[in-house]
């Protein structure tokens, strides 16, 4: 096989209190075709997000991750590689665009090598590239994932919520690079804040597994990263409040931001929630669009 197309879901890491630990996959997708060609070097065609500035070179994550697996398995290192992207996941907005490129490259190379590695083995490689597993894990496995590192190895437990949920991703025009967002987080936090987050993360997992979504309002609260990043997203607290007032359980910063994601019941008026959040952003001079999403069950897959 010399050609494969893969679909990778958007992801939302942290999920409020689960900093660098929790993540979920959403029904917004990038589709990428990888083709081994007779023409040496890299070719790239991009439709959608990043089309104006993504370039075909070895540091591009879509190429670098592919070659990470391809060069491990094959002796044919000097290949021609054409990559065709249809990108729907906003870039630098906290919805896992970099993880989607990493997972697409790893999974495509593995598919072209007769699925030499399992998804669990690809998780370790993806984590090494990304730096932490909270986004790459749901991109690989789908669902809601709990990830941890043990002696340098990534582990991830996938689960599905007991009952359906809706996720309203409100995406401001302003980008927020992960590196900038991470710089705001202190090296140490008060013990009571750590306990606060441990209780909320535990409650979140319990609520999702049991279907007791009445606890989600409390369970999605955080003191480890969101308070320190709030000044980077204009009107953040008011956007949170607007989401709840319109019927959401609660809202969180998705990943490092700038996307704000509300969690809601399927019976809620998700359009009203989205519009309330968009209108609140507008009061702070920030234009935003939105996506009403479900949880993706599959993770990356061949099309």
C-alpha cells in the first residue's frame, strides 16, 4: 500500500480540573492523505485551517511524525511523500491541532507498514513528540481518556460517559500558543488548591461514569491552571457565567485556550448557550465562532 487517508478528531485537554491528565475526543475532524511517490522530497496541499502558512518541510509535524515511524520500520528513508490535508480543527486554539497532525502522521505511517505497532505503542511515540499524553491519547483512542506517566512511559485509560453529552466549543479569533499559556502557570501551588483539584477531577470521572451529571457544575471547576490563564482570554469569567446562565452545566478553557468549551445536556438549548457565549466575547471586542459537538468514540481511523 502506498496511499492512505486518515481521520483524526479534535481533542479537548484538561477538561477543567484534570490538568495534563484528562482529555476527550470531539466530532470535529481533520482528514489527511499520505502518499508515497516517485518524486523525492515533500509535497503538501492544504484546504482549510493553516492553508496560508503550512509548508512541506521536515519540521512540519505531519511530516516529522510520519517519518518517525516510517524510518523505524523501513530501510527506505529517502522517499517521496505527498501530504494532502483537509483541516477543520482551528490552530492554536486549544482543540488539539498539533496532536491531530502528530497522530495522523504516526497512524498513517503505521498503516502503510501493515500496522506494525499497536495504538498503545503509538501513544508512547506521540507523547514523546507532544510532551504529554492528554491530547494525543483521545486523538488515538477516542472517548474520554485518563492519562498518566510512569517511569517515562505513557498510559491511558479510555472510557465512555454513561449518558450523552453535548460540547459547545466557542472559538475566538485570537490564537493562544500553548507555550505562552504554560508560562503563566506557577511552579508550585498551595496544598489546598491541589486538594481542591483532586476532589474535582475525581468527581468529574465519577459523574461521567455514573451518569450523575448534576455534579458536573462543581466537577468542572479548577484552581491549577484556569485562574492563571484567565487574563489571556478577554472576558473569560463572564463567558463561563453566560454559558451557565443559558443552560450549560459549566464551561472550561479547552486545552491551553483560547477556545472555551461548555458541557451541556442534549436536552439543553445548545444554540442559545453558544450565542450567549459568543455575544459575551463580543462585549470584550473578541469575535468568535462556535461548534456544537458530540464525543467521538473511535479516535483516529482509516477512511
